[in-house]
């Protein structure tokens, strides 16, 4: 997803145009998309290249898969937060089916 995000022809520019044009949201409410369109060119492609280069064994690939699942969950919650900010409604989208997430166990080590 991130490799499509930036640039004048990327997802962020299209989202900004539709939110401010078609849906009538204020430019201020959609500023994150304008900024990403202008300044987020290429970072997703760099992420993909690093994964291809470094995730060459099963254990690392499993860690990448778990990190990707966590990132996708965060991405969905981020979009929900943008919708809340733009609409002023502090509710989470109920979706089309019950949400059942398997959250990774996160621990903090000391030492």
C-alpha cells in the first residue's frame, strides 16, 4: 500500500482530491493526505526492497508477516481516526461483519 501512497499520481493525492472535492471536507481536515502526496514519494518501495533483501529465512519471514498484520490493523484504525476527525463523530465504524482480531502479544523486556 505504501508504495502507492505518495506523489501527484498516488493514493494520497487522489484521496485528498475526493475528500475536499466530492465529499466537501475542509482542506485543514484532510491536510495529512496533501502532505503525504507531496512528501511521501518512494518510502514504501524502499520498505519492500528491504524485506526482499533481508527476510530470507523462515523465522525472519514469520516476524515480517506478524509485523505486517499489526501494521494493517494500525492502518485501519488510522483511517477510522481520520474519518472521526473529519466528521466530528467519535465512533468506530462497525464494519460489515463482527471484527475478530488476533492481536500479537507485546512484552517489554528490562535490562
